[in-house]
């Protein structure tokens, strides 16, 4: 046969087989019928036999597919694709699959999939070194894969819907793809679906333990999910691999700060920034630490450095606005408006609009400020949806579960935990600053320990997202409760720096876990800090929270949340009177000494005048109120919401029963 005829025949086979590829997913029966015809025309073509095996696979007939691929590899021992498909079909028979895939690779099949599948085979055969190398080859060769390049292109264009579509298609073909799992985890992280992201990354690392990118990502997700101990473990593992890696060092500094070791975090950030002075996230991280330490001039300089190296950083503008007492300049306004026109990512637009709201509020242009607060909240709500009915059902479950006294209070011991609960922005940081000015009380931070305990009880879900909570508590014995209490106290030691007998946990959302607190830590003190509903809700509305407060991005969501909070706390007061000590923020401002004396009496410690001079306390404070609590008490913020009253009609209407209760009914104070 002449070369020309051979070339013509090969081209004909290629075209015929290529025409069948789209039919594989849609109609494998039709593919088989066409293959039978092609085998008559091209009896020796390996490509035709390959298509036959793929059609049987599409029909979910694994034995026939295997028979075809085995025969194909025997008849055409140098046909690399045949060996590859045989290896795929032998999945589960790891030794045989590894041999077939290795033969395919040796012949010249250098596609990403052969390396990935070899990595899985070697892992099952307990050949870790070979598995690590195969996955490393996979990560290298996939850079040239057209589908993967399309995914990366969509990612660079911030077309996350397209990214998700393409990644899910890859995972549908094969779930054991560490790179695709990591990308899907990135999308989950962006939507604050941290348990899902952790599950995906854990699976990716189970497949490929040397996938440092996934481990780095997992450490970051743990940090965002406030699982600081686990974040620290992952960072420690990364630094063992490469102690000079700047990305790991910056992340390590963030973990240090999150665990309350601010001075060490400051040193770590500063050291890393010497090596990479243009690292924008590093300057932002350092700025957050300096704010916590009360070094506000240096903090502003750090945020300005971030803007110097990245003028598009909406986070830097918001971080400056979040200092509360900081005042923008006219040039800042022009720069922020320019950013709004440049098509920056949605998350950065949210930051810029919150910052512009603060700018116009400082200019006393309250209607314009509200426009930006409203727009920023609407954007944020689209990114982080919230289901108010689900939360209401959660409060209903709590009330139904706790119909009798939770647990008699044990005899007071010499110290323990003071939980400050309520809504964010209600004065919890101020209250903690007052308490921590006492010689017997240590302030810590919003500790993530109790939410983590609850997530472990219900299966790594938040309490209000799980119908198992609080019902799961009925399955716990007294020994279980003691064990949980011991775990809480043990984990809290990571955030403590003194031996004072009492310490404060000011995670506001813990109000839904009062029953659990009372059972596992019966000597704990619970203080409910409450603020006027309009002031409280609006203060939350204009605050851009980093995470965990998804109810704050809509005025009606806030109104419902406040109502449910009061409804649950009233139930607690009825079931266990005097369990919770309530502090009204407005009363604290108007009569500080009387309120503080009552507060200390409830805790069981003597009055100390230092608590009245809390603003002189130089402890680290990491919340948005960090600068405000270093000032004496004042009335500036009490009625500030009234400047926005014209835009808050929907909120006032929704809260009407709490603001002006019918005769004999309790208002928001009770």
C-alpha cells in the first residue's frame, strides 16, 4: 500500500472517530452501531477499537469495556492511549492499573490524567514516594491542558460562575482530582461556606499530601473559620517544608494575631515585609495588629502603605474607615470614586462603598452616607445570603427544648468564665474593657471555642443551620458535659496570658448557647449587653464584618434577628431567673459607677476604681471599637442613629412592638 493511500486512510479514520466523540455522552448505542460499520472499513484501526471500549463504558458495561481495552492493548502494544484507557478501566485493581498506566506513560502518553491516576494507584499500593512524584507531574502537565487553561482564564477574569461550571464538570468525570477540589474549595471559601471548603481541601490532601498549595489554602480557611489551632498546625507543617516561604510567614503572622499573640505577630509581619515591602496583604495584616495594640499612627501608616502599593485595595480604604475616629481627606474621596468606575471585584466594591459611607457620615451628609451603606449591604447580601426564617426556626427549637430549668447553679468557685453575649456593636468590647481593668479578671477576645464545640456536636455545621441542635444535647451525659467544659477551659488557655481567676469570652452570638454554657460550665457568669434596637441595628448595618454576621446586611433581617434575640433571652429569664445579668448600654453611659458596681457584684468580685478608668487600660483590643474604648465614656454615639431616621422607617416599623410596647408588655429592655 502506498504512503499516500496510508495517509488518506489514517485521515479518514481520524475524521470518522472524531465525529463519534460528541455522541459518547448522548447516545453510546449509536456509537456502537457506527463502530461496527467502521470496523468493516478499518479492521486494523486501534482508534476504532478504542471508541468501542469507550461506548461500552458509556453504557456502564465495565466487563465488555475491559475486554475491549485488554484486546486492544494486546493487539497494539505500542498504542499508548489504549494502555491508558485500560488503566482507567482497571480502577480498584491497583497493581494491574498501575502497570497499564505506567506502560502508557513510558510509550509517550504524557497527559495530566495518566499522572493523576498513577498517583492514586501508588497511594493505594502504599508507595508514597512514587505517588508524590506522580501528583507533582500531574500539577506540572496540567498547566498545558486546554480545559485547565480555560478555567484559569475565567478565574483571572473573576467569572466565578464559569469557573464553578467547568470545575464541576471535571469533578463529575472524576472526584479524585486534587486541583479541581482545591478550586471548588476556593469558591466555597469566597462564599464563607467554610465547612464545605475544609471537606474539599481535606480530601485533596488525602489524595496528595504534598500538595502544599492546598495545605496553604486549608490553613487560610481554618483561619477564616476561626479554627485557629488547626490553622496553626497546618502553618507549622508548611514552615517545616519551607521555612523561608514568605506566603507561609505572612499566614503564620495572621495565625499568631488570631490566637492573641499580637507582639509576636507584629514582629513576624514586620520581618516578612522587610523581605517583601510590596506585599499588600502583609501591610493590611500589620495594620490590623497595630490597631489592636493601640498604635494608631503606625496603623494608619501601614494601611497607607497598602494603598501605596495597590491603589485599588478597597480593603485598605475600609480598614482606615473602620478605625472609627480616622478622618479621610478629599483626595481619598476622589480616589474611591475613581475605583467605583474601574470595575474592581464585587468584594472590593463592598469595601469601598462602606468606606464612602463613613466619609459622607463624617461630612454630615447622612442621606448620601446611607446610600453607600445601603448599596454596600445589598452587594454583600448577594455574596453572603441569609435565611431569616431558618434562624427564627432555630430560636423556636431552642425555646421548645429548654422548657424546664437548665441546671441549678453550682456553688460559686474561685473564678471561671465570664461570657458577654448579645448583638455585635452593642457595647461588648466596652464591657470587656471595664471588666479586664479589674485585678481579678482577664480580657481575651471573641473566643471561637464554643461555636467549634457546637459544630463538632452537630457534624461540622453552624447551630442555626442544623436541625440536630439543640436536640443533640439530650444525648449527653453529665460526664459528657464535664468533658466539654474541660475542653473549653483547656482550649481557652491558648488565648490567656495571666493567671487571673476570671477571664472574659465576648463572642456575642453565644447567647444562643446559654443552656450549653450552664450545663458544661455551671459556675460561668453570663452577661447580656443590650442597646436600643434602632441604635443597635443601624450600628450593625453600617459595619462591614469580616465574617460570621450575615444577618447584618439587610434592615429587615436585622429587625427579625433582634426580635428573636429578645424573645429567646426573655425565655431564658423565665426558665432560669437571675441566670443572666443584663446591662443596658445607655444606662452604663449615663450612670457608669452604679452599673459597674452591679456588674462586679454579679461576678462576685469587689469593686475597684480602675474599672471606672478603663480607658487607661493598655491591653490589646481587636474589634472595630478598639480606638473608642481607649476614650472615657461619652454620649456621642447614643442617639447618632437619629441622623439617619428618615431612611430607617422600615426598621422602626418592624421593631414597633419593642420600641412602644402595648400596656403591660415588655419593651426592648426586658
